[in-house]
């Protein structure tokens, strides 16, 4: 099936497990449309924007987002142990269960305190999935298709972002019609469990990571799975898969010799490993400091301050998030050809230009009566997502999964995700 797809089963495994990625991004972004639902404020006894007491509401919205990130850090720490001890597959299953329970708690929240706890709980599931899924995808892929396959994580991430925004936009009209139903904010919060549950239901047929099986001395299973995952058209005897099996076995023997001398905190013990940690942590910090999650969660407020009202802020948010899907497709198709580092450097330059333009235009036209100027300030927001999604979103996870030696990949990936 070509360079990028050795066979349909391999692609199906990589895409299916990425339903967990969709659940993660949906859960991260759904609060952005939730705060645009009038019934959300009434149900939790919160003051809406422009009403007395909104300062408390703003603090709580920050808490709803913050505890989700804190939970994700805990999930990343858990994965650093469970990915090796329990397997990549079972860790993904556990993450899906935690996220689904968290989604149910979010949707059934009766006050702000319960929603804070629910977001924290769901965040643990998100952190577990977002750390383990790219690792699993990298290990079931062929060396030449790894960039394309791991990019499926970013593509399905974009699908989750898109679902959250369009569902939020659709249910807005229930409130706009005069209904006092809590459905417009409870249903979208509950829906984050759907992709995770679909993935969980089909997860028994997902193969274990061949590399993890070898780590547990289950060589016959690993070889059989590799033959199925890496079967190529025109090869009757699985020559390539068998060659990869012996290469991985030899690499594992070397890793075991190394691992006998390493500790739980090996990523911090040697200068080369500390450099890797520094690079990955800096990359993840840079990603967060671009403000991508701020825009995803607060773009509705940004658009309102620029003079956009009614359903338009939610519609603009939905379009903004949808743009990330074709951007991630660009990554999947060209990241192996142009390189991880080059992609991220181009993205960083484009993001910098976008943010400078946005700062200047917002300084000039925020809360201004100049409607044309306010609308002009929307352009850099969309320019930002073009560069971020096409150059940085999926590329960062691919780069992180490759930069660490196999023996400490679980530790390294967990440290990287902790810094996100």
C-alpha cells in the first residue's frame, strides 16, 4: 500500500487507538464552548460576563482548566511506570476508563466544587492517554512509516477539537431558542467519553506492542504480531518483518545490558539524557507558551471583546479548530520528507509573527468602536492555527517519541508530557 502504509491492518490499529487521542483533545477543548452556553452559568450559580460577581466566575473558569492540566501531569507520571509494568495496551485501556468516568462526573456536576474534582479526575485519563498513545503508535509502525503513523495522533487530536467546537455550536441554539435546559452544557461534557468508550470496546483485539512483548520475553507472540503488522504486498515469507524482529531482538539485548545499570530516574543521571530532557521539556513549554490552549478555551471571550456577538464567537471557534485537521494532514504527508526539526522551526517563526500581529491589533482595537479594526484582529488568530497545526501539533509528539533511547523511552516521554 505504499511507503506510508505497509498494510491496512497496521493503519487500522494506529487510527483506532487514536480514538483515545480524539477523546483527549475533545476533553481539553470542550470548556471553550461550554463557557459560551448561558445555561452553564445559571446551573452552577455563576455570574455571566458583564454581571456583578464575574471576577469569581473568571477565577473558577481558570480553576476548571488548571485542575485538568494538573490531572494530566499525574496521568503522565502514572504512565512512566505502567507503560513498562502493565504494557502500553493496558495503560491505554486504564486511561480510557478513567477519562470516561471523569466525563460522567463532569456532566453530572451540581456545583463548582464537583466540576473541579471531575475535571481533575478526567485529566488523569487524558494525561495517561496522551502520553502512551504516541509511544504505542511508534512501536507498532515500520521505521519508514513511523512519521506518518504517529501523525495520526495529531490528526485524530484535530478531530476531537473539531467535534468539541461544532457540538458546542450546535447546542447553543437550544439556549438561544429560550430553553432553560442544561442539555447544552451537560451533553457536550459527557460526549468526551464516547470516543474513549468506542476505543475501549474494541481494544481487546488491539495487539500488544511487539517491543513490550520482547521486554517480557514473549518472543513468539512478538514475532507473530510483527508479521501481521508489517506484512507487505508481494512478500510471502514476511522477510522484512522477520528482519525487523531480529533487529529489535538484538537492540533489546543491548538495552537490557544498559538497563541493568540504570535507575528509575536515569533520564536525569547522565549529561546526554539531561540534554534530551532539556530539549523535550523546552519544546513542551514552548508549545504551551504559544497560548494554543488559551485560545482553544477562551477564544469565545476574545471574539466577544473584539465586537463579535451572538452565535458568531462559537462559529468562529468551530472554524478555527477545524482548520487544525488539514494542518495535521500536511504534517503526516511531509514530516518524513522535510524533517521534524525543520517543521518545528518554520512553525515557531510563523507562530511568532501571528502573535505579534495579534498583540498589536488587540492593543489598538480591543473594546474599540472600530468594528473593522476588531474584525482585522481575528486574522492573526487564524494565521496562528495554520502554523501551529501544520508544523508543531503532531510533530512534537513524534520528535519526543524518537529522541530517547528505547531503554528510557517511557521515562523520557512521561517527563516530556509532564512539562506540557
